[in-house]
C-alpha cells in the first residue's frame, strides 16, 4: 500500500540552496583585495521617490531565497526569463534580477568583464559583484515584457501597464547599464528591530522546521495587516496536508519599498505575530518570517517568485487567493489561480508550474474568498455560504478607509490586539500608513545596519 | 458596471439622518458591527472620482475606496443636504472639492492617533515566542 505521508521538506528550487555569505573577516579581506573599484549602492527612484533598492535583491540572492539564482543576470539569462520565465538552466524563474548602473557611474568606475566590484551600503563594505558581462537594456522594454501585454498575454492581462503600477515603474526606472555576475556578501548585515526576530533565510527556516518536527508547511503571502478573513484563510487552508492538517503555517511578509497608503512593514510583521501572541493561532504552529524584495505586484508572475522563495524555505504548500499580489485591474483577478490550475501558455506554462520541467514541488492551495456571515455566524468560505445579501466581503482598502476616518475596526474585522499593533506604529511614525515621509526615512535606515569594516588601501583611493 | 461609494455611519452621523428618508436606507454590515449608506454611481462618475485622489481606487467589490476622510465628510454632508443617495450627491461633492483642498493635503501628512490603551499588547510583546538568533 502506498504511504501517503509527506516525510520530508521539499528540496530547494534548482536542487541546491545558494548561500553566498562570507562570515570570516580574513576571507572577506582577501576578496576585497581582488576588487578594482568601489560603488555605493543607490536606491532606484521614480519622480524622486525610492521605489527599489538593489541591496534587498543581493540579500535575497546571497541568503538563498532566490536559489538557484546567484547574481545579476547575463543578457542571455535575462532574455530567457523574459521569453519563457526560465533560467538558462531550465529552472522556472519569473523576474529579471539585475544590477543596474547609470552610464555616468559606469564611466567613472572604469570596470569591465573579469573585474570585481566592491559594493558599499550605508558607507560600509557589503558585497562583491564578480563582473562577468556588461550590457545595455531598454528599461521600458524590460518593464513591458516582464508583466506582459493584453496582445501577447490575452489569457490574463486585461489592460496595458502604466505608471500607476509599482512593479512596472520599478523596471522602467532602471538604469540602462547592467553589470552581470555573481554576488557575495562579505560583511553580514545586522537585521534591525523589529524585523530581526522574523529573519529566517531558507537554511535557517529549514533548520527551524526540522527542530519543530514539521514536514508539512503551508505559506501565507502577505503585504498586509491581517484581518479576520486572512486569519480564517490561514487556518482553513492549513487543513490541507497529508493524513492530518499541515504541521506549520508560515507567514512570509514581503518587506521593501511599498506604495503610499499601504501599512508600514513594521506593523505588518508585528500584527501577524500578534495572532500567535494573543493566542488566535498557537505559536507552536505559526511562524512569521519575511523576505527582502521590493514588491512588483505582478500577480501570476509574482506568484512564481513566491513559489521559489517558499519552496527554498522548505514549505510544501502555498495559499493563492483572489487578486494575489495584485494592484489595480491589470490582470484578471484570478490570474494566479489560472496559472496554478491550468497554466498560462503565453507566459511559458502549458501546464501548472508544478507540472512543467524545471517547475516546483510546492503545491498550490487555490482559495476563493472568505467573508463574514452573520447567519452562518462565522468567517465563511464563499463556496460554502449561500447567504447573499447578508454576508460582508472584506476589503483591505475599505479597512484602511475606516482607520483613515478614525473608526476603530470592530472585532468582526480586526482582532483588537491586531488593531493595537497598528496604533503602536501609528504613534511611532505619526501616521498609520506609508506616506512620503515614512518611505524616505525608511530608505535611509533600511532594514539592516552594517558593522564597520576596513577596506584595503587601493580601494580607499577609489571612493569618491 | 455600477460603482459604489460607502459612507460609514457613527452615532453622530446616525443622529444627523434620523427622521429623514436616508434613515431607511441604512445597511448593517459585518453582522451589524458597522452601519453604512451606499451611493450607486456610473462607471464614468466612479472613474472621475478616483482620478481626483492619488490613492483612491476601486476595490474588488466595486467600491470607491481610499478617498480622503475630508471628502467622505463632504459626501455625507451633501447626502444630508440633498436627502438623497443618488449620483448627484457625488457630483455635488466633486464640484465642491476645492473647498476642502487644504484639509486633504493635511491628511496626507498627519492623522490624529486614536486614544487607545495599548499596554496589553506591549506586555505580550515583552516576551515574544520568536527571538532574534
């Protein structure tokens, strides 16, 4: 008889976890000695506002979240990703991962293929880029091809992307010169509070799951403070598993530059944590984690990155809801579920991403919707509850509107403790949501601090 | 497709519509935890409304959301004045938008922190289950 129990965590995407972090200062020094130039990492700006910082991508690559990607993509790799959502090795990967630089900075650096570049962050050595190739891109072309068009991707793209879409704006705002090559972190950053207790890179996450005895884990993607509908989703989706529900529910928040009007990341991670601190989900079964990434809001495309990240962390199942990682009406509201139930041929998927060569072990849990039904007296699943006209649908925008008006969300919407976390950070930042002031200050302090590290003499002369 | 503009009613707003035709149109939501009025408008008027505010958008339910609180106050005021939940309420509020420009600008910078005791959650956070490693 076939044993249907899941006995181990899924393998990393690509077969092997990438870990490119040098922790020995002497080894770091030797690597720095091979560098011929120094570059201070700058944020990507759109109309003067930070929309992305490449340091987050370097962190996610070097700590293995994006395995098997090891650095900034070559031109051939970029084309492969844009054309078929595959790396040259054949593994599924959805987004261009690029180290972009202005023509002016490129001329100043005077580097080329074969050179090593020391990257500094907050004035300290951070990482090394082993330059393999230098090439030019047309950022607008990359932006359009990354997210698709109604003509080329008619299955799910409804309207052309424009400047109201954050992800499109990120790629459109890239510098034109790409330095391709592997990244290595040589000065391990210290994660700032309150994020430090939620920092579980794939290797550490897998160790923690094993310590807890988990073999079946389900991921919840978030960019939001959890309302009771999210909580119901997490609890109900976790009934998938093998011979019993999942051992663990892992919230993985995407932390990075966000759109104005979203909640601050500090409130998001602590509000999720509050669900277990206040006992709504047992802490033995619930973990809050995060990944550094400036969210692209790419709906089905973003869901592929989520699968990469979470499978690398050792997660077996992934919740995908309506409007997954979406913004506006660019994609069909069920685009992610279409991808994960039958595939999207125009994006390179004739079958779901778990059923194609180079695809995933992680399994989707495509969920419709939860709403509050006073007749069912529960947070009801939309495929169960037939009380039309009675139930109330959740809407993050609606809840933010309540807060904006000074209305305390009732317990049917927010657990009281969760709302208090929102208030805590409202007091801290003077505002409940991301505004221009918060985003600018956040870009200065980032999510990390870097220990002081000396650099070789020949590089000191290169610092402008 | 129709779009909707919801006005949440607190005690003060409920008393303002008491005895008017609007009172009969109050809808309970979330099992009666909140009460609201809903204005139904055309897609064009909905679009015109969201174009006035950088954060505003239609949510998945077709509601016009994330408009400034000052604008919501103005829409409620117009609904009471006109004793209606027709599209003319939103049209009138949009006409008078310049009168609340300063209030809206201020809202982008500051919103008064609610007077809520958060000592219980601070206590819970003193001993987190997940600790930095």
